[in-house]
C-alpha cells in the first residue's frame, strides 16, 4: 500500500533509524528508497519467550506485476483513530506500507485499478546487495552505550563482548556497558551467523564497518497468489473489503447493476443471486487488483441453478472499472475454451456447470470475468460456486502470523527429534534460528540436548539449507 495515496487515515509512528545521524547515507535500504513499514503490533519479532525488534529485516514482495522486489523494514505505522474497529485493525495488521515508486513496480497501475493498495505475497528474506555491515554508536554516558547494527543480512539477535551476551529488545539498538578502550564486538544473527567488529571505539556517532559480510544466495522467486475463492457456498470468504471480489450484472444496453441494491444482485451465505434483465443478462465478477489469469490459474469453475433456463452465450476476460455505470471493460480475451453442462431437473429448476480454460492467448493482466446468457423475464440464477483453480506448481499459501516464531526457538524444518506435531503446515514454517552446539531441534521447535552414542565405527552430522517461505495477505 502507498501511504501517500491511500484514503485510510494512517501515520508512520516510529522509524528504526531515528537515532542514526544522516541515516540515508549509512543505511542501504534508505539510500535506495526501498524502505517499508509494518503495523506497530507486528514490529516485535517473537522467538520463544523473547521479543525483539524487526527493524532492518528484509521482506520479498511480489504482486500483480509479478516483479519481485525487496524492501527493508524501516519503521511502523498505525491508524490515527484511537478506537479502530476490529475488522479494520485486522486489515492493518496484514498490511505493508511502501513508497509510491516501489508500489508502482509491485502493483502496476492503471485507471481501472486503485492506486492505493493491492494484494501481494510476502516472505521473510535475507537482505541482498548490501555493503559490509556497520556498528553505529547511537549514544553513551559514563556507564552505558547504545549501539545499532546496520546493513546486516538478517536481524541481529544478540551481541557478544568479552564472552557476555547482550540481547536485542524492542528497541532497534543494543544497550551495552561503556568501555573507554577499543573493544571487539561480535554480532550474532537470528540464524547464528557471526560478524565481528574490531577496534570498536564507543564515541557517539562513531561508525565501525566490518571487514567481512555474508554472501546471500538468491532464492527462487516468490509467486503472487491472489484470492482464488470468488464465491463458494458455506466457504469462508475474504473479509477485507479491499480484496473481496465484487459482483455485477448488466442488461442489453450495458447498464451495470450492483450487489449493493440487493435487487438485481444479492450475496448470501448460501448463494449468489443474479436477477435476469429480460432476454439478455451479463454476469460480471470484478477483482479490485489485476491478475494474470493464465500465469496464475488453469481454469475458472462455475456452478449455479435457476428457476428458468439460462442459456450460455459467450465469455470475456478483461480490465474494468468496478464503479462504472456501464459495462465498458477493455476486453483482452473473448471466447476462452469452455465446457458447459446444462441439466433440467424439473420445470422449475435448471442446473448449469462450466469450466472456462485460460490459455496463452489470454496472457494479460485483467480483473474482470464476464459471462453472457440468454434469459427469460423475471428469472433468478443462484451461483453456488465460482472458483479460480490454481496451477499445480503454485506454492503453499500461508497466513501472516507465520512471520512470528511465537514460543518456538528453532526452525522445525531442521528438526531431528520427533516430540509431537508442530503448529505450522509444511511450506509455512518460519525461520526461527538454530540450536547451539550440543543441542538439536525438535518437531515442536524446542532445543534439547543431543544424545551421544558411544560408537567408534561411525559419526554423522546433518547439514541443512535455509529455506524461506511465502505468506499471502489474507
């Protein structure tokens, strides 16, 4: 979401780098203007019983453009309304704010789409294209100093000075004892990577740059996975008004009718009802953000029943303005391959099911699916299912809460000891760190002491690679 454009009454609250003098010159994410902001309830990163600042964490974002970009967590936002309603607050928690240049890359813009918000996929990631990490001295007094780690490839969990650990808290900086002599500071990341800062002088505003950094391997691109459940009887639908599919109908003249008037179009828990417009009725499904239907889905599936026969005529996929008075979508594709089955149950009930297949000729961004029917006067069509069927190679969709480890202290993907069922689905396991030497991770995310077998004949160690996950705003 673009903070400068949106109508929501939001404000940035805290910046991760308020305490850094000339931060734009020192922090890579600010210098290249790829900073992002998360809700102030999300900034604490939970690991076991600890809570630490998420400042500096990098997030991979991919949206309708299918261009993956990376942003650096640079602060928090919140609503200016003190008593925000629960539904809106839930929506804000599942939101990332970026500047308009970054938004335009991720979202792609058009007069037919909103230019304030779009649905995206997000995952935690290691920061790439960084200079060597730096240690910045925020402030000091006679007894203590405050230091902040900049340009680290992932969040620094603690510092080690003279064999003593100093844990990161909710502030983006560490509070350590003040030393009058130069010292060595070791920064330990969330996954136990180590960067050393040598000859650290704790003079205020001093910047010490490490001579080393970690090379970050590029991960396979995260996939944009928009809302596939257009409507389904009894199924939980998107509650966020910004991402819900909208339903329209139009008559022979092209005049549009909206579900808000409850007469021509009505959505209930049991069905989605369309009222006929004499002898011709077009039913329209409108997404609020664009989708490349061919890249994301194999087909559009539709089932419905009517009290009189609705005879299918044609299908359209295109781009349209959801608030227009007349149906004037910019049609991208007409006549997608389709299977239609009409069944007469009795004189008062007709069933219709169809599968419309997306093919390469429809490899465009769009937000409208429309179906034409020959209809009878005063007839109703009740839709029970309208779904987009994902391609098989699509990733697991995960909820936003998988960005936090909660009471888990190690990545259960690395588990070598089974002590029960973990809380996350496969493909939705967050990165929660590694156990220290002599301990192993369990399937519920605990670090337990390794069992040592007295055997001279063999010795083995399990090596694992860090695998990140994607999370869909839902």
